[in-house]
């Protein structure tokens, strides 16, 4: 148990050590030239995403839950779909469509007879507002899913009493429904902002110099590992701030449904213009975050005959992606079963502490995680190489860093909390009487895990495996920074094409990522629409930090 917790804490300790070993003369340069602009851009980006994505998610969740309007039935299924599209792919597509050399502006110049940009004005997509809009279009489902889950569990009686007292629909939403959903909204917004802080592809490509981009540039482009570590420590302050904000948003706010059967919210019809306005408000996020990116990828794939790219090299990149994701998923599930079973059988401070530490991995941005893992992994490789050379007299080379082991370890640390949250929530719905009966029959702890807990966790294991597998495929920052030479995954392949200004050539790889990402999203919608869910998972309530079980 302690070893699992140390695996998560190791990169943090290494990161602080690297930052402390750096030349103190770096700090004046960072404070004068890097941190002010990067910090302001990061704050502005997170604030903008919180407002825009929050408005999209909350508005759509309330409309589809509390009202009936044209297209509502299909929009309930479509609204979560942008989760399947990574932020960096959406950014590349929006530049291809809306930049000065993009499809929209070229069409406008042809139709209107404009000769250059000086003849007209068009919003700049490569800007901070453009980045906020692009990332919000992809990240709003985190807030939508959390808000809708809470709205579905609210009793209709409270809303009906408010209506009889003369409350308008807007006042009813503002005074009753929204405050009751605050715990779920705090989780959803925090998860969306953590995803935005983890991003490197979208913000870099759209010209927003966030702290994440500064870490990447300082490390690789300027060759200063200590300087990158010092910036990463500032990023950790942002992460802790987001977690504290999330906990503040949920402080002393625990709502439980009545044990008596109660009626849930019954949708009220919106007729005429109001109904069509609701349809437009709910359709626009889907178009911006899913329909437009997917349609562009399909167009470029067929238009450029990119299916011809499915050659031996592409197949090798695809198999590398699948192999890394499968290995990481299996490792995460094994560790999660050990953690959750240990907590279930013995609720000691050690087991609870290990479970809490495991949940911190998801809050670490991929760049910070990669930077913290670099030194320990190289040290382990050197130690193994020394021992092998002493035993055999031959050089062994790098095992972890040279064979993509570092990527797998980063995936395990980052996504372990998804599995622990899912399995904890699954076991908490199982009556303890089953385990008590097994104890009275003389079952050992190992027998209880194999014969009772693992069979009962199979649905949660399958769900967690699918989510982790797809998240590994989409992960860019950690993969980009820890990959060995001449190793490409689908995500790094898309990034490479985009960095060369040829993103359209990477449309096939991007399309594969999106199509694979649709699988857990569709399963999520099926589960959510089959029965109302509580908005706050037991694992999240226990840890006080955003739970990836809530995220998915």
C-alpha cells in the first residue's frame, strides 16, 4: 500500500528536488520574463473557460432536464459527445477552418471580392479569446454531465411549491435548482479547468503562452531542466488552488435524496419561439465541439485519400498506441483492485492515506508529471545498467526510458484515480452483509477478494478499463515529453503534423482518436439516461478532491 502511494509522490519529490538544485540566478530571469505573462495568460484562460464552459454546460443541462422542446430527445445523446474530441485536435481544426488561410475566410474573400485582410475584419482564432472558445466547446461536457446528474435527482415537489408561490422559470432555476447543484458544479468546473491546465497542444498552437507551454519551451527549447521545474512548481500552486476552490464550493453541502420515493423533475413544454431558442442554445455547443471537428476530419480524410496512409508505418504507430494503452490499463486496474480491496477490508489510516494519494495523480498536469519522472526513471535505468554490467560485463541500455516504460508509468500515475473512484463507487453499493457472511464461513481475505469483491466489481472494472484505455490514447503532454526517440503514438503523430503546418495530413490519425473516444462517451450516456445518478461519488466525498469517476 505504501509503495503505491510512493509511486504517485515520487515525481512530486523529484520535481521539488530538481527545482531546488537549479541555479538561483534563474529565478530573476523567470520572474522578469516568463512568469508574469505566463501566469496572467493561465489565469485569463482558466477564468474564461470557467465562465464560457460553465454557461454552456449549465444552460444545456437545465434545458434538457426541465423542459421539452424540438430535438430534445437526440440532444440528450449528443451533448456529451465533445468529450471524445481532444482539445489539441479541436484547436488544429479551428485554425484550418477560421484562420486567415482557412476555409471560411478564403470563401468570404472569393464571394465578396476582398483582396487581403486589410479589406475586412474577422475574429482572430489564434488568440486568447479564440483559445477560450475552442477549449470551452470541448470541456463543457464535464460541467454538463455533473449538472444534469444533480438536476435529475432534485425533487419535483420543491420546484412545484416555488411555482405555486409565483416564482418564474428563471427565478426557480436561480434560487432553487442552481444552489442545490453547487457541489456537482464545483466538481465539474474543477475537472474542466484541470484538463485545460494539462493541455499543451491547443494553447501552444493558438498562441497562448500558459505555464504548461512555458514548462515545455524552457525544458526542450531552452535546455533548462531546473528552470522548467521551477515553473512547474508554480503550476502546482494553480493545481492546489483549483482543488481548494472545489472543496470550498462543496463545503458543508451534502444533499441526500429522501428515503421515501419522490418524483423527479418533470419536463415542462416550451412552445413557439421559446422552444426553438432552447433548441439553438443546446445545438450550438454540439456543433462547435463535435459536429464541426468530426465533419472536418471526415472531409479531409476522404478528400485527401488519407486511407492510403494506413501503411506499415501507420500500423506501427497505431499498434504502439494500443500496446501502451493496454499495458497501462492493466497495470492501473491491478493497482486499483489492491487499493480498493485493502481499504474495504481494513480501513486503517495507511490504506485511506494511500487511496487519497492515489487520487492526486489526476490533478497533476502531464508536463509536470513527465518532468518529475525524468530524473527518477533515468536514475533507475542507470542503477539497473550498472548492476547488469557488473554481472555480465555488457551494457544494457535504457530499459524504462528507452522502451517507453516511462510513458506507461506516467499513464498509471495520472489515471489511477479513475479506477479507484469507479471501483470504490461500485463496492460501496454492495451490502457489507455479503462479506460478513463470508467471514463467518471462515473465508480468508484473499478468498474474499477473489470470490466476492472482484466478481462484484466486474461492471465497474469494465467501465474503468474503457475510460482509462481511451484517456491513454488521447494523452499528449506526458507522451510527447517521455517518448523514446523514433517512437510515435497517434497523439504525437497528430502533434507532429500540426507543428509542421500540415495538420490535414494527420486527419486520419485524429479521426481514429475521436472514433475510439466515442465508445466510453456513448456508454456513459446510456448509463446516465438509464437511471438518475447522484452527482457526487463516494470516492470524491471521501477525498475532498475532484474524482475522475465524477469526470466520466
